[in-house]
């Protein structure tokens, strides 16, 4: 994984928001994610994201995380529907879709 991110966060409020999102994204959760730049995405969380340190575009270090979302019902060998890696700070809302 890269050590660079488009956005990094050092403000305690922003970091608390990221931690809240992490708590809402446990392994295997089926979720709908509303992003800050497009339509909602539905999928299964491949692994709970982990808050990490990255370097921002200005070279400053701060926190962010990545969540891997696998398409719901996708065959893991179907390359036409690959998993997506999403920056946690791009998520506006998480909706739990419950069990399959």
C-alpha cells in the first residue's frame, strides 16, 4: 500500500469521525456507502479498515484509512466486478444492509 494519500487528518474531531466509520465497517458487513463524490456503493467489507499514518500532498503526515469493498454476490474470480479500495474520509454515511 502507498504511504501517500490525497487527504490526511490531524484534527481530533476528524480522527474521531474516521474511528466512528471504522466501528461501522466490521469484517464481512454488507453495507451501502454514500460517498462524497458519486452514487452509493453496495458491497461486503473484506476487512475492517485500520487507521494509519500517510503523507498528504503537501508532505505533512496525518491519518486516514482504506476500506476494501467487494461487490455483493460477486464471484471472487469474476474480474469484471473487482473489489474497490476506498479512502475512509470519502465516506459520508454507512448503511448496514444486514445479512444476505
